[in-house]
């Protein structure tokens, strides 16, 4: 399987705990994106990387959220001191930055439930 | 700021009917990209089509076709002879060139399409 993969697929945690999600992009893709999707809504942009550089962060990304892509390959998204409002599907996508073929390919998502 | 509006929330059709999904966008950029994605019950977003703002030619690909009209800022998507497997949530999305050729996508709220046998 050469698509975008995410781990874990589901995470249930108690309020106040820290959680970390991982995303592995399509191997030749240099751009990686994180989105959040709540029930009945479209995905909302959180942040993106080109190689290991984090180029843009949404104001949705509070101080409790941090994302890294240390070697320009996989990425992690950490949420500290989770709140019930963090419950959502966290989607990762990747793309290539050359030419006009800029469509993003999405992974299956990590569904977070904060109790 | 960029914005995507999908006024339809739910559409139900009988198999083999044609169905058109509407999308209206707002952007200040002169170069931008429009997309349609499909999200089946399994949850994974699937890329369907991309259109660049500088190319208004409308196309047909199999049972899919799209109508891009800059004058009305619309990017409508049509499924011909719908099938039960087309049942999903469909999202229209916009990316502005000004913030980077492969920058963030702004999505609409989605349209839930149900195709009945």
C-alpha cells in the first residue's frame, strides 16, 4: 500500500491526557498537511510542512498543539492536556510541490474521543 | 479570505438519475485551484477532480463532469447515471496560489448524497 497512512486509527483518552498521532505520507511527496474534521463539517486546515519546515499554522492550532516532521518524512501531531472540544477526526494529507499537480491525498484519519 | 459554500446539504436520488452538486467560492486571488473530494462511509477522503482558475474548459471524465464558471464563481459537479456506490459526502475545496501553489485547502461543509436502488 503506497497511500498515506495514519496511526492510530482510533484513540480514546481522558481529559487532561496528552496524545500523539503519526502520519506517513506518500514516499515522494514533500508536502504534508494536518486537518481536523468535526461531525457534519468539512476538514479545517491546521498546519503544513514542506520537507521538514513548518510553513503555515492555523490559528486553530492552540499552544496545546504541536506538530513536527523531523526528517522530512513522517510527521507527528501532539495534543497536550486534551479537552473535550478536541474530539474530532484528525486527517493527514500529502502532496508534491512541483508543477500544477497539487492535489492532496488523504489518509484514513485518526478519530480522537476525549472523555 | 477564501470561502467555499455548498448550499445543498443532502440530496437523495434514485439509481441511474443524474445529479448535480453545487459549489460557490470566494477568493481575492487571481490564480487558484478548485477540487472535488468524495468521503464514503469508510471516512477516507478521495480526490476526484482539480481545476485551475486559468483553464475554464469544462470536461467529462467517465460519469463525472464539471462546470467551472468564473463569472459566477461556481464549480459544479455532475454525476451521470448515479449508482449506489456514489453514496457519500462530497466536498468542494479551494486553494489559493497567492499563499503557495500547494497551500492549504479550504473546504465547504459537504453535501450528503444518497443513491437509492
